[in-house]
C-alpha cells in the first residue's frame, strides 16, 4: 500500500536487529503507513540514556510517538495500529480466529523472544558467568523451543492455511517471521519445523516482509 499523502510520518525509535521493531516495520508497510525510524544502538547502550528512558522506561524498542504520546511494547503498538489503521486487517474477523492469532503471536512475544534480548545477555554474562558458548547454547534452546512450539500449533490445524491463520498474513505471521529472522541473524538453524519454514518463506516473498529485514535497515552495520 502507499501512505496517504496527508498523513505525517510516525516517529519510531528502533534498532536494525530488533525482532520487535521488525514486527512493527512489517505491519506499517502492509498497511501503507508512513514512518520515520530513529535508530537506537542497543549494542552501544543508547537505550540507557536518560533521554530515551523518558520515552521508554524499560529501555526497549520500538517506541512510537503518536500525537505526542509515547507507546511501547510491540504487541500493544500492533493492536493500536490495527485499531487506527484497520485496512488491510491483521486480525481475523471472528473472535475465535482473533484469539488463535493472538495466542500464536504470544508464543513468540511472551514465551520466546524476551529470553534472548540484549538485556538478558548482559545480565547472564555479567552476573551468571556466561561465556560466548553458554550464551549461544541459551539462544539456541529458546529459539528452538519457540519455533518448534509454533510448529506444533500450526501443524495441528485449526485454521492454518498459506499463512498462520488462513491465506492472508496476520499478526501471528509477523511475529513468527521475526523470530525466524532472529534465529537466522544469529546463525541458529532449527530443525523439524516444516510448516513454520513454509509460512516464513511465504511471508518473505511479500515486499513488506523483505524490506523489513535487518540487513535492509539504515543502521545495519554491514
């Protein structure tokens, strides 16, 4: 979709490698909403500055400024985006379908992704004696648990189509593609997820997903 010419771009603080920011990029592109991404270098500690903490108290991205109000947490922002820009819809019309999509998304957003973010790595390396090998093992375990958990949900049916729910991408696909992209960024291959692989391939064939990849962003280190 093409952004409306009268719509001012949303200001969004993000980071090239952030899975949460990836989710938001995809949704904005699918809906044709203009945005300007302001890089926050999580590897360099820019999330800990007093200025950014006033916007995002947890120091996380994305953080979006809408009508002077700061919004944080990617799933909440996706819900806000769905309500303010309903076309094309990223949630099914029926209550059971909406619950299923939210459930699949939550496997990623609540059960998997939070365990492999930079602040967890920093704590484990600074306070729990993790070296690079132990951190890689930790990452591998939780990427695998998340993707295989989604695989089990999708393979059981109940609405799985070309995408996680039916034949159009939803918030579930956005979250799943982000987790798969994160695993690829860190060189982690997860086996025995054929449904996940098929759906992620279908997502990446869409311009909104492809353009949101970490290596396509202005702050990608190269």
